[in-house]
């Protein structure tokens, strides 16, 4: 599982940072990519990565401000033109369906795949299958805004093939049966219980993405014990009053959440254009004084989950 940052700026694009979009790449776990927000020119950013639009199966929108959704119509159209025929799910506040469908209708755009809209009126569990659960929580921004918590379910350990070599089992369906924990009887009458040859379950991973917001206790619920917390950090603590007035967070506030919630790693994003170039390291150093394991993200940064 990896996080790739397609846009890490706040409000408007700059020469160094595009506007908000983060990809959660789960190619090993699901052969899928999930996007969190789709700011303007997200599809242009994707062209500079190895991400294939047809692999994008879910899009989670935090809120309906333009710097978080203006890239949606173009990306959806390109996904269709590039052979993406599989269904797509879009999660977000009420109004996201109207925005997308109006944009496509006005431009006469036709998609080769269906879109399922899951419009959120409040927080809670919004997705659950055999591999992942996703929770949403309402944040505190100028308009309705949601943060997301992605929880991987424990994965079955690897089949201990080396320990099975003494049984001279040929490659084939028997290995699949043993991997599934079944009991198998070999041709010579030997009975093997697959459960005895499976390594320990792989631990689950938790990723939390917090977009534009003042502090609210809901952030702690979403962030608790996360392997990686991606948290907006629009301003430094010197601009704490400005952050509050504009319903945003500072680097220090993000770090305080990480420390309080037993997070393993913190990544700062949604950086104000006033912190140009290496100026963004001001935010990183500020946060590290509270929570050591902090990085400020730049466009195209790639972090393994959990990052080291």
C-alpha cells in the first residue's frame, strides 16, 4: 500500500504545487487505486506517474470547494477514453452528483462506465467488504467537509512452501487448497492440514486523510492508531489566528493530533502558497517539535504505508 501525492497546495495551483489530490495505491491488496479529492489538472499530474486511470475504482471527495473537485470532469472523461470500462464509485457531500452530471451534460461527455454516487449526510461506516472498511467523519470547514479513515482487514499469512517440500507436492490446485486452510489427503495417504502451514496473519494498516478543517474531536476518532495520517497544514503556528478564521489547521495542530492519537507517521499537505520552495520545511520542523515522525509532502512524493 502506497500514498502518492498528486497535488499538495492550498487554494490555487502554484509553480511548485498543484491543488489537492492524493492517490492511495493498493495494487497488491486489490489491484486498485483510490483517489482522495481531484483538484484541477489532476489528470495532468497522473500523466507524470505510473498510475493508470482505469485502475481508479473509488474517489473520495472531502468537500465541494473548487480546488478539490475541478479536476473531476476531465479525469472521468479521460478514464473513459483510455479504456476504463469498470464501474466507478464517488463518495462525497450532497451535491457531488449534481456537479459531475451537470459538467458532463453541458459538455456533451459520454462515459463508457457507470458511476455510483454515495452522497454523505453524516459520518460513519461508508464502505465494507472482505478486505477494507472505510469510515467518514464530518470536519469543521466553511462548508460540509468529510475526513476519511481506511482500515485494512488482517490478511492471511503466506503459505510456508519450504516446509511443504518434504511432501513432494506438485505445483497445482493442492497448494491453493492448503493456502485456503483446507485439509488435503495426498496420494500416499498422508493427511495435511493447511492451517498448520500458513504463516501469521499480516497486520492490517490504517490510513486517515484529513482535509480542510479547524480542529474537531471527530479528527481524533478518525486518526486513532493510524499507520499514516495525512493532515492539512495550510499555515504555521504563527498564523494560528488566520488558520482559525479560514477554518484551516496549522502544522502544530496536525502534529498534536498525531501525538495524541498514537499515529505512526504524519504527512502534511494542503500547503499555503506563502511557503514556497524550501519554505515548507518551516511547517515540517514546527510539527517535528511536537511529533518527530513528520514529513511535509511535495507533489509526486511516494510513501509506503507505514512510511519509514
